[in-house]
C-alpha cells in the first residue's frame, strides 16, 4: 500500500524555488529517508506533507486521502523547529500532547513512563521543561511523537545535535516502530544513519529530486560498475580493455570503473585469460559516495543547462 | 467541542490557575478595588480637614448670631467647619475695611470674608470674598444659612414672633426621598450606592476584558516564539487550537470573577457581624458597599458581558498575537484595540448618569462599546432593563461571529509565519489563503 503519494509538487518563496516539481510515493511499513544537503527543500517538502504549507501546485495524498488534516491522529510529527512549553512539567506536557492524539488516563501514563525510562529521562519527569538540556528536550519531543505509536511518523532531522548514545536510542525507537508495521519518514543529511536505517531513499537537491528508490536498487545502480581487482601478471589489459572507463592503480590492487552498460561478469571472463586473479570484488559504493557524486553530477547538469 | 479542543482548554486553564501569582492576585484584587475606589473617598478626607477662618462684616448687626447658629457643622476630625469672627465695623470706611480684609486673605491670615450690607433685607445681596471660589458646596451652605436668616428677619419685620418663626421653619424642613420607578414597581434607591456599583462593576469589566484579552495575545506569542505551534498543529486544527485557547483563558477570568464577586457578596451578608466581632468600626465606604444592589439580573448580565466583551476583544487579540513574533512587536497593534476599550469606559461615565437618552442607547449598541456601556446602563437602571439590552446580546454575538471568521484565517496563517513582522497589507493577503 502506498501511504504517501506526492505528484509534481512545487513551492516557491519569492524568487526561490524551494521545491521544484517533485514526485514520489512511499510504501507503508518501511523506513524512508529523505536526503539532501542543507537548504535542499527537505523541510519544505515535509511541511507540505503535514499540510502546514500548501503547495503552489501538485497533489499530495496521505493514506490514500487528499486532506491530511483529518488524518492527524494517525501521524506523529517531529518538526525541525522544535519547541515545547518551557514552563510546564515534563509529564504534564506529554500528557497534554498525548491527549491531542486521543490518548488518555492510565494508558497514556503507562506509555509515557515506558518511554521516559527507555530514553533515560525518568528522573526528569516532574521537572520543568526549561530545566532540561537541549538534547533532553529533543528526546522529550521524540517521546511525544512516538507515544501514540502512529501509523506514520514524519521526523525532520531526528538525530540533529544528538550524541552517539542518544542517536542509538532514537534509532532503536524508529526500528521498533517499523517492526510494529508503522511507516517512518525522516530527513537527514547524515548518510551514516540513513544507510543503516532506510529501506528507501529520496535524494533532493536544489528543490529537485535527484534519485529515489529502494536502497539496494540504488546501490546496485551505482555500485555494479566499481571493481577492486588484485592480480598477478602484466597490466596491459587495463589499457587495452574496451569496457574500462577509468582505473586507479594502487600497486597492491587496482580500482576501476566500467563503462555504462558493461557487464562485470563478461569483463571478468575476458581478463582471466590474460592474468591470474587473486581478488575480484564488486564494490558497493557508500550512500555517502552516491550522495556526493549524484549531487555533483546534478549541479553540473544544471550549470550546463544554464 | 471535541476532545482535542478540550485538552487545550484544560491546559490553558490549569497552567494559569495553578500559578501562585493567580492565587495571590485573585485574593488581593478585591482589596485593590476597594483601595482604588475607597481612595477617592479617603483622599477627599485628607484634603478637606482644615477649618476655615471666616470673617463676617455684619452692617445690620442683626444677622451674625443667628447665621453662625445655623452653621454648627463640624469636620470628621470634630473641628468646626467654619471658625467665624465678627468684624466690628465701628465708624470705619467700608472700602478701607475691604482692602484690609483683602490683605488678610492674601496673607492667609483668614480664608474668606462676608460683607452683609445694611440693606440686605431688601437687596438680598451678600459678597463672599475668598482666594478661590471652587468649593461651591461651601458657598451653597453659606447661601442657604443666610437666606434662612434673612427670610426669618423679613417675617419678623412683618410681625410674626421670632420663636414661632424658628419653630415653623424647623418643622417646615423637607427631605427628598429617592424612589426609582421601574417596571417592577417602586424601589427605594440610594443614589450614591447605585452610582458606585455601576462604576465599580464597569471598571472591573473593562479591566478584565483588557487583562484577559491580552493574556490571549501573550499565549499565542508564547507558542510562536518558542516554536511550539508546529508541534501542536500536527495534532489539532488551528481553529480548534484558537477556540481552546479562547475558552480556557475565559474560564480563568470567570473563576477570578466568581471569587471576587463571592467576596463582595459574602461581605454584604456577613461583613457586619465579622467586623463587629473584630471590634472594628464600619467605615462609611463599607456601609455603601453593603448597600449595593447587586441583584441577580445585574450579576447575570455582568457575566454575560464579560463573556461577550472578552470574546469580542480576544479574537482580535489572538489575531494580533498570530501576526507578531514578540511581545514588543505586539504592543503597537494592541494599542488601538486597548484604546477602543478604554474609550468605552469614558463613554460609560456620561451614559451611566443618563442611561435613557437615545445617544446612550446608540453608544451601547456599538459592539466594541456594548460590554462596558450597555452593562453600565443595566446596572444604573437595575432592577429594570434599559432599552436595547437584549438586542445588544445578539448584535454583539453577531459581531463576535463575523470577527471570528476573519481572524481565524489570519490566525491560521500567522501562527506558522516566523521571522519578519507582517505589514497590515500582508495580513490582508492572508485572508485570501
């Protein structure tokens, strides 16, 4: 089932095209990462999903329905602009935000206590929000988002400013929600987290979609052409082969990239006749590599276009 | 109202009512009000304690004794109000005496002097010379006493015996008893108590509308400046949030009003006993408060007009809060609205005295004036209802509804706009979103 569908959405702020004709659809029950450099249009896209700002053009549907305002109780949202009533006590804030999601009484309190315990905030339960550190406030807000176990969680930069320990706590929460069959969308510009958590990625730059898809597919698309090769024999074949785009000889091994459309299997067959192969490894590029190279390629394309 | 809105109502209400400041403020406010209005009386006492030295030049020689006998008034301190000195004219020239007395007045040796001419019985003209003539009450007192003495003398001259005249004059003294004619029949009235009640309650009404209206602005700005809005708005529609806020803060106001009115009521019922047990003498002002006719009708309208006045102003205040980012920015938008409210209080002063004139009716039907002005008419005419009282409830409700339609749009867009403060022109554009 498609839980989120966006079709040709656009949003312009003055001269800036914050979101430029982006389309995507996201499968329920998966973790989706929205990646992009700062100012790419991630937050604007998320705000449009949340019906906080209205697209200039294009269509958005959540849960197969157009008006997401009526779906609010099924969505948990962690905005980029984080804020919580500073003068209220931690427990009261959570009870209030829970009530807005339709949680009440003992059930709400049990959920709150469980999450406070897990995120190591139990001793702060009766303290005022303003007494908490920034990281703790962020965890508090994460609790508010997760506590109702919404079918769809939309998290804008959930790891921003958190130390590795707290980052792990949040990751566990996200994965746990996925296990329960809920859908998570989060934005980030840290590829490490995305690589470990995401089922699919959506890469945005300058308001435009650069690529999207299942993370395995994306990697295959990029990675099948990179090869690490260690051999004994004459290096002539590197020069002679028709399918090699470029190569780097590091002495102990060679890193090479095949031309588009070339099959690594056939390449392997062609070289075993000339040299002895010690190691032949198809490299999966890291998400970081994909990110950097596709953003660069996209920007070059834009410049050429202009 | 759905459960989300109720959650907002509950939060807005409880976070405020639980504050120490609210508890203290609620208990102190009745005291403060008594001090403000009591202050007027008390100041009056502070400024009027001195006896006046009054020289009387009695050319007839027949008036002074009786005149001073008629003015035995004392000040609250027990001192006589006037200290009379008779000036023995002898053979002196009147002009010389005048300039001598003028000098004494200027040197503040005496406060004023009266010259009763030889022919006063026919001319009926006496001069009163003083450094200032602002105390018309005092002059009226003197004039009344002189008139009485001269009338008596004229009767005496016609042959009536002096004792008979004096007795008849005393017996002929007439008192006015105020009776207010209302639809429910005749009601005995105390002008001053009713007046005071009207002012006091109208003042409280204006004050509460302003204080609680601005609380709405601050509440909206708080959520904006602390970036809370986006979190909340993912769970609740802006209009629900706005309504919850309006109702929650309104309930805080009503709580405070009920406590204060409860105090006043309890005082009018049990005040005497309590003060007597404590051995405290009941001052005059408190007596007046005890005589207030705080009838159920007045009370109901008081609450109704607080509700309506608050809502009318609060929807504006909410929109203002949504348009700005800080309290400071809010001030310049708040000013015109606050002035509108204060204006209604000034109009109330003249309307309360003449609640039945057409201009009073029209002033009280202008929605932004209705709460304070119409209420003052109701309090002044109690227990009868003035014209337009019921209609005004509907006109105000209609105004609130129309204003809510407009401001809800401004609110919806404004609460999510950070950064630059919008011009009025931009706010106008928000209406079309």
